């Protein structure tokens, strides 16, 4: 694809030699204000509803069907897709692909926005329930990169998906509604923490094996004819919890071992700031980019190139497994699209399509924090409220674990953002030797696609209550939509 040449400037205007960040709020046109608030309202509803990976995909599938996306698996054999056709691809109920067929042959490549819908949380261990000192607790195994101490003394909700021993499928969430009970991980009071906890490193203020969720204290009443003093030596508080699980959802203890049950913060997302310009909530990383991508592709009509969104699981633990960005899911999705448009797929046509494809990797990044700014290089950091964030490379230290975007692709994206009047900024995640992070970009780049990280900044990244700016979210949607709908 040849880059479109820009017209030479008229007259003898002096070029702007220096670079200065553009404040996204100051650049926001008045006509976009209402649009931004509507997008924020939908996002708040989405974020408050979708707190697990399975819930997120179920919500997206339902909304996609309403928007005219047809599952590829439900299409008649041999049927062909024409420009404008909308399709979706589900992979083991853990990952998803969405596509709108373009005017050009699919082998000319796709325009793809890729994001991940998994977020850091706490999973229950296989046999989590135990009793100690008259309390019933659940053992957990944290998922993804978390500061474990941030999960103590918080109200938590439990979300589960279970296929019982009796063969029944059960989905539940408890702790989200105002009239429902919540759960919590206990912490030491400052009066007692001097020797046990105060001298620990931040990574060990709470250890993994101490992330135990308090779920009960009241013992099971004795059964009829059973002595009140000791019901056959049972753990009576644990027994009361098992009674509740069986009475409410038909679960027995072994069902927990075969289930997906996660603990997540039990509070809803909220607007932050006197002007309500920020959104705080659980799961911005990376459901902000997931929802932005969905908002973008939903409005695309008939694109020049086939427009697609790829939503992966397991990014927080290395993009592993059948639903991660390292899996063959990408090839399976692309092959299905080639077969449905060109009539037949081969290894050659698959490789041609992938090689010609352009991808924006949407994954939130950590902007400079005024309280802890020593961790950042201020001149090479993203700022909250300054629009979409361009990251030419990710990784850590010496760009370890990075894919570095080709300059030709970056130049085309810059032209697109300028033409669409979308504020953008550049930055890295912290100082060179302070850490860093990666995205799905490197795995898509390994498929020989053109890939660039374009996302939005989020404060308190990976905490139970992350913060983003509405204006950054708005401009991210606009950037994704322009990329999917228009040629570069």
C-alpha cells in the first residue's frame, strides 16, 4: 500500500519546529460534548455489568447480534460474504473476532483493532472452602499482575460459572446488588502489625496464600436428633456455607473444583472529579479498549478494507492458551473469512492476508502520576486527558518483549489522526530501568502483520479502581473508527 502524499502547504508559512502536547479537553469541539457523555454512559453500564471474561463476551455477543453480526458457525455451508456483511467468530467462549467485509479483496489485508478482555482478579482455588477459628474462608489464586495489598479490606463479589456434578449449568453473581451480602479479605490492624507485617516488602505486605476471603461465621444448626454441642465433629461454619451453596444453586463442594469462580470488587464504576470528567472503576485495563473497539466497528458501514476486531483472553498472563494472542485462533478466524469471501483458503492466501494486514493494538498504558512522577521520564510519558497514546514499542529495560512498529505504518497513522483532528501523544511506560510492560502487539507482529500500539492512558493501572478520562476514551473510539472505516 502506497502512502498518500500530502499536499504542499500554500504560501510561505513557517513550519512548526517544536512539539507540544495538545490538551484533549481544550481540543474537544462543542458538538462532541454530548457524544462523549453518551459514550461514557454506555461505558459505565458496560463496565459495571461485565466483571469477568465470560460475562464480557456474552454481553458483546448479544449486542453484536442486535447490531447485525452473524456468527460464522451458524452460516450455511458454501455461503459467500459480500461487502458490508457483518460476522462474528467465537473461540471456546473465551475470545472473539468481529468483522465487516470490505470492498477490496480480503487478501489485500484487514484493518484490525486488537484488545484483551481479561483483567487482574482473584480466582478461587480448586478446593477453596475451609474453616478456622470459627470463620469460613475461601482460598484464592490471584490472576495477573496485582499489588496484593490493594485487595484487602475491600467489599468483594463472587461471580461463577459452574457445570454441576448433576449436569446442570449454573451462572451466578453475588455481592453486586445493594441488598446482597459481600465478602472481604481481612487485614491486620496497625496495633498488631509491627513485627508480623510492617517490615515486609510492598510485594509481600499480603502474600498470595494470605488472600483468603471471609464468607461466613454462623454455624450450621444441628440436624434433627443431632446433639447441639457437636454435630459429629463437623466444621459447622463451613457446613453452613455448603448448605447455602446447595440450597441456592444446587452446588456440592466438588463442583467448586470444576468451576470458574472469581472474586472482583463489589462496587460500581463511578464518575470522578467535580466536573465528572473522569471514570473510576474495576477493569479499565483492558475493557476500555474492548468497548472502544466495539463502539468503533459497530458504526462502520462498508469499509475499503475488511474491518475487524480481535478480543483476546489471557493477555495478563502472557497471552497463553487457546484464547490468547499466541494461539492459532487468529489463523482460524482469518481462514474462515477467506473461505467465506474468496471461496477457498490456502496457506498462501492466509499468509498473504496476514502480511498485508494493519493492526492497532489497543491496550491501556500508565500515564505519569503527579504523586509518583519519579518513576517516569516526564518528557516521554503519556498524560491523562491528552488524547490517544501512541507507543512505538513496549517491553521493559532494553525493549525486552517488544515489537517495534515500522515507521511507514506510524506515518500513515499520524496522517490519519491529523486529518481526523484527533489529539495524540507519545510515551513509554515509565523510565527505562523502572519496569515497563507489553501488549498483544508482539504476537501479532510475529505473524508478519503491521502493528502499532494505540490506546488510552489509565491511572492506578491494575488496581481494583483504575481511572481514565472521558475525553481520552472518546478520542480512542474516533481513532479506531477512522482506522477501521477508511484507507490509510
